[in-house]
C-alpha cells in the first residue's frame, strides 16, 4: 500500500510539473486530453476511443476507430517523447509515458546505475543548433586560416565600414522557415512536410489547430526548420569581409534571434525577405519601402511604384525573368547596427552577394551608404536560377 501511495504521489507530482511548464499547453484539446488521462491515475485501464471522444471532444456517438482520437493521442505521445528527449530525467527519477496502443498514462522510473559514475547528460541539439555550430566552424576556419594574415583581407566598401568600426560582437542571421509534418495516422509512410506562411513556429501550429481543426487535424510539429541553400552564396561573399574584424562573429537562424540580442550585438541578415522573422517589422518600420501582399513584391510608400519578382512563374522555363534584392543599413532600437542583404526570390539572393562585397559600388549606392542609414534595390536578371546581370534601380538614405 505504501509503495502504491508513493507511486501515486510521484505520478501526480510529474503531472503537475508538466502542467506548470506548459509542456502540453495551457488550453486546447491536447491539454484536455492530457488532463483526462492524468485524472484517471497511473494504474487506470486503457481508455476506449469512445470514452475519450465523449469526454474530450464532446462526441457522443464515436466510431470504434476514431481518427480524431488517434491523431491527438499520437500528438500527445510525441509531445511527451520530445520533452523528455530534450530534458532527460535523472537516474532514479520518473517520467510519464503514453505507451503505443494504450490510452493511459504510465509512470516509468529510470533505474539507478549500479556502481557506475554519474555522467552528465549532454543537452539535445536541434537541427538549428547543429547548423549554427557548423556555420560557426566555417567562420572560424576563415578567420584562423586564410585571413589570419590581415593583408589577405578583401577591400571593404561603404556598406561595411561602420560595422567594421563598431565594438559590438556580430550576429550573422540567416533567414529560415518552420516546417511541420502532415502525418497520415493509418499510412504514416504517406506523410509529408509542409511550409505554411501562417505557421512559423510550434506555437503558431497549436493556434491554427485550435482555429481550424479540420485543416490541421493531422499536422504535427517535427522539430524541423530549413534554409534556402542560396544563402550560402551570400554567406560566401560576406564572411571574408567579417573575418577582417577581431570581434566575435556568430551565425544563428532568424527564428533564434531575440530582441535582447539587439541590445548587445550588431546584426547582418542574409536571406529572403520572407525569412526575416523579428527583423522584418524593425527593418520596414521606418523605411520608405514596404513589402506587398506577397513577399515577391516591394512597394514605394510614396509613389506606389512596385518591383515584383516573376521568378516563380518562369524559373522552370528558359525564359529570362527579373528578381529584386534589397540592401539596407540602419540603427535598430537597442543600438544594434543592422545590415540587411535580402531578396524576394532566390536568384536575387544568389546575385546580390558579390555586389555588396565588391570594393567598387555603384555610384548611387556608394553615395547613399556614406550616410548613417540607407537602403537600395537591385534588379537581378535570371534564367533557370542563374543570375545573369544586375542593375541598381534605387538607392537612398533612410531614417
């Protein structure tokens, strides 16, 4: 009896810890499912789909094989597995488990090692953490290798002079995109990854599942973000310039950037306009330009003139098309000097890197970049992904 009481107490303590930590959310169907199973206790028999359908989803008449129940149980199991993978419990402590094929929570204790020394657990690294480490290693190789002799550093231009004179460490921010999975609960091998511009984080996905459960019924956070590989072209051009400074240079994804970092670092953004994240609103708040209804369009606020990429319609054919790249530098709240090298589509991103790294800027851009803040647009002519030519279409000072 005492052992069972201890088990019940440990079960309830872990339930409350997960609730307080928001592991299963603070509201919504997933939280209601967790609460329903938790309230049944650690020794309850597996609930039926009919019981869960009625108690959690208000489905009085539920089929014996209910897809909604199975999807949410699968999602809850994945949520618990992900939490404990990222936050492993210590030996001798317990965690909650939702076994496959069982609709009940169980308490599982980690056995204590016999006679073995304690080994600190290594923190789990997500795909972006590994990416940051790899890209940081690339910068370190540049700085410690070829550019160790500063006489080999490339000549800079007016775009970068203020950044190189600053005393702050530098964050290179790469535009990235959140992906979620659409999992077929009956045929999981037919699942797919989806990029949805309404869903930019796991929190967004939960909100959309609440707002539109039919559309997102099979959606699941799979812990993935992706970067356009054309970011490497811009990175290849800019990294040698940054390696000329003695200050720390770190690479992160845009989804990892926080407002606090703008108080301590200078920032260089490389990527598509649609991947800017936090920097999008900051960049265009005091700009004379704005992004149109889609990220394929930049509009002059005063004249209404529009610069729209037609890459998406012509990329697969041998036809020539136009893409537009945006370059800017300004001082953000918090004091960060922000330099933006972005584009509407990937051809512009591929073509703009060598332009901003050149020691001879176009006259109009060179004049504007001599001021405290500026912005410019390049038209990049492309064909099947290749950047063939470029033309400066706008360069002006900004606030």
